[in-house]
């Protein structure tokens, strides 16, 4: 069961994020792509992978900062991520942040705090809270811009750990840039 939890859960989380669209608040004007295989999907032709990564990491940190300080032991943001394919040659940057909670922390309270914030703060995020495959609470944030940006906050691989998995808005890589490896 431990091996199942260590591999199936992260893969399920990645799959959940792949089924969402691409988006970020305060970004340049978005345009609908006529060539996209998803009707109405938004693309930002001027968005670079570097800017997508930077903005997405900033939002990961904002999410981590919303968790009550008395629950948090430490926060570690991944310095590199990977590129994933969106549609029609578009890509998105995927990364994550791990929030280690104190031993006596109430995991559902952390999720409910984030839920309450995003339900009342506006900002263009859609909030969905539900159980993951193992019955633990998880929170999914997606933007209303349908550009692929999404965040999934769920249990980590260790006890008292929250993962903030992220996907940036979709962007076009410059010609000659191979999408494999770390970004």
C-alpha cells in the first residue's frame, strides 16, 4: 500500500491537472486560438516559459503563505520543473511546492482555509474541494481564463505534508527549444 500511495497518488494528481486548462491573474491580454483542439482555449502569444514559470512559482508561494503559520513547519519550493504539452504545439510549465505541517496540525483545516480564501477573495479562480483516491481532502484551483493554469493542493508523500502541484498558462516555445528535461 505504501508503494501504491507513493506512485499512484502523484500520477493521479498530474492526470487531474492535465484535464484542466492554462491561466494566471494579471497577465497580458489573452486571445482565443482558432487552431486549438479545445474550443475557446485561451493562449497568450507573448508569454515565455521563463515568465510562465516565474508567475506560477509566485502563485505557489502565495498559496503556501495562506496556510496559517501555526500549522506550518517548513516550505520548500522546487527550483526546476518540467514542460507538459497543452494543445496544438503549446506547452505549460509544471512545478510544485511542499509544505511540511507541524506534527499536531489539522490537515483538513489547512485545506479549508485555502478554500475559504479563494471562494471569498475573487481573483478569477474556480475552487473545487473533494476527496482524492485515498479519501484525503484535496483542493483544485483553476482560472476562468481557460488557459491551462491550475493548482492542486493535496496530501504529500509523507505524513503531515501538503503538495502544491502547479501548471502554468499555455505558451509557445521558441523554435529550436526542445521541451524535454528540466526547466
